[in-house]
């Protein structure tokens, strides 16, 4: 029932492809529910040598049906391996289904299905990609650990390369639950015509639907291959009330940046009627295309989190080269952070965020799109979608939906390869000498160094909303590894949204780039590189 409602919203929007102004619409749709998805995903990490390609971080994902206890998986597992040589150069391998993941030894075949960076042209993608053979031998069940071995070759640039791995230890990094419902359907929009719709419903405030506090529905309505619109709606309670409100949150093609709202009603078991208005984006309307935590590849944000907002028309086209900072904001004289810099402001679920910097693609070549960096407010929103809106002068963007968690941890990076923003205790830069010649130097075994991070949520001591001074320790320290060896971590908030992670480099760390990764409350940051000298 919920699914149907969401789908209808999307359809309305699609019908107004040719209209570049605010338009009233009505719609009628019939929806069909698809099988529910309830999956339990186990993620294991390890580091070691891969053939002659060098050291890699190996991520093994196993995907099973969610068990009744909602804390484990049951039955056959789908599986995949990703080899990370850095944050850019990757190889993806899909494995055949594992009939019984509880067996002490698992032997499966796999095929290369993707490559990134230096390996983007590796052989052919699955199902015709090169075959590999993988053996997993369980070492322990608590914590879950395997010895992973792999044989097989691939072709790159006409050369045969070995993907051999011998007895690499991969250990449980984190688990997550993926639960959602889907519906598809069709109908008619007036003015307009026929449209197709697909909707996704996720539980809010809980892992599964039977314990959910509410349901979140996002729907995509497609008129053709190019033009689609998105709709968002939240429903509380088992019995849908009449005149349920919905919000239009942009789309693709002519609906990129479109916004609007309306109400819908359920008719019978599978019918939906809708009434609302839609406004297409004009030539200067701000359009958000992506939102994510700084230096993170994941599309998620957190409370008190530094995030990137990218798109077009987000900032004035005459923004000074290099961008505009909050440095001279008058709010600092009162010990506060600014919620507006120049003509730019941002809200997260209607609550003002704190604007640090923005740049224009028209004046700053390093900005491939307009970009705004903001600190999210101290809003207590857990595991649900939130709406982000940018205001550029008198023009506002359509709401942009992004998943918001208590934490979205990310270690900041110097470069796209993944070298961590890190410093020696004397404040000098840590990294390969080639990173910033004359300024950056590698770390040494036994040395305590500092990594800089964001998105680790709130400290144990309460913070004051808007204060330009923040400090405190994490409620619990993350479990982190460097080069596969666990390291002690001291984590502290030292400024607005900015954490330091002090670690001691193991004496056993290999010379060169070592992967640093953590397991933290089931939302670990993406791995980064820490350079160690001989």
C-alpha cells in the first residue's frame, strides 16, 4: 500500500516535460508490489601481496538472506572480492554463489567484472572475463577470520598478469543489513499521458519493517529514457491517512532541479490518485547533483559532519577564483559559526548548516562543478533520509535526498590516490616525499602520528549548537589497522566537526604505502594510505 503511494508521486512529475513553469496536475495509477529484499552483508578485510602487482587491501563481501534474529545471515551467499591497490586503482571479482558459508573450507570460481584507475581496461568484464579460483579456510569464528588464497591471471595492455594470493588473512570488518520493498506500476497524468513508475520503501528508525517507527518512500517516474522525476514521502502508522503530503525532489532530463508538492490518496488495494504542482528549474535555478561526507566515497552524511555539496548554479558565477571562505564572518566575534557566507546558505531538514567555503566552476578550474562545503547541524536524525536545500541569493534548489546516520566517518585525503591528511607530532606533513616535495616526509616505525578525520558523530560531552569552539572525546575508540596490524587509537574532537586520530606506526609496517582502515559501529571509513619510510 505504501509503495503504491510513492510511485504515483513520481508519475505526476514526468507528464510536464515540456512545461517550464509551475503546473497543476492530477494522476491515477495502479501499482504491483515486488518481492521484498532483506539481506545481511558480511564484510571482511585483509592486506597482502597480489601476484606481481604489489600490496593490496582485499575486501570480501558475502550477501545472505537476513535471519529472523536480524543479526546474521542464513542460506546461500552471494560473494564478491575487490582488490584495492589505492583509492583509485581497483579490480572487482564476482564469485559464484557459496551454498554453505559455514563450511570450514570454501572453494569457488570467480570472474573479473570491473576495474578502476590503472586497471580500468583489465581483460573483459563478466560473464566473459578471466576466471580465478578462490579458497577460503576458516581460522576462527569469533572474530570471524579466513585464510584467503587465489589463483588466476588476467590481461592488461596485452600483458598477462598474475592475480595470485597466498594465505592472506581476511577478518570481519563490519556487517550491515539491507532491507527495502519495491513497487512498480503505470498510470495516466493530466495534463500529460502514460508514465511508468518504480518506488523504494525503507524502514525508518529501525533495522526492519516490523520494528520501524515510520516508512520512507522514494519513487522515480519515467516518461522516456531521458526524463524522470523523483518524489519523496514519509508515512507513519499502519493505516495511511487521507491527503498524504509528498515532495518533488528533482530528477533527470527536463526534471533535473524540478520541485513541487501535493497530496495523494489510496484507492482500494492498489490504486492511487494524486494532486499537486510541479515547477521546472529555470536557467539560474540551483541544482544539487551530489552530497557526501568529505573524502568519502559513500553517499551518506552524519550529524556535525563536514560535507561536500556539488551541482550547478549553486553559487554566483562571479565568485572569486579560489572560492570564498567564512574567514571574515562577523559571527565569529560572538563565538558562533556563520550560516550564510555572501549570498549562500544551506539547510538540512530545514535547519541551517554552517557554510565554510564555496567555489564556482566558472572561475575556479579545480571545481569541476559548483561546490559548497558545510558543517551539518546538531540535528538528532538517525538512519533516515534528509532533505538538503541550497539557497543562492533569492533562488532555492529542489530538496536533495541523502541518507543521514549518527556517524559517517571519513579520514581526509591529500589526493585521489588516498594518501591520508596526516601530520607528524611537530605539525609537519606526513606522506611520500613526492606528495609535497620539500614538505612531506614518511612516518617511521614506532612513531606516533596524527590523522585528521570528519563524520565521527558527537563526542561524549554535549556540544552547543552553532558554537565556533568544539572539543571532546569519542564515546568509544575505533578499532583500526595499519598494514593489517591493529594499532592503538586516541580519537578526539579538536574543532568544529574535526577529529584527530593519534596512532603509533607498528615497527613491522612495510616501507611504502600502508592501508589504514577501521571498524567503527558498523559504519567504517573508507581505507586510506599512510606512508612509512625504510
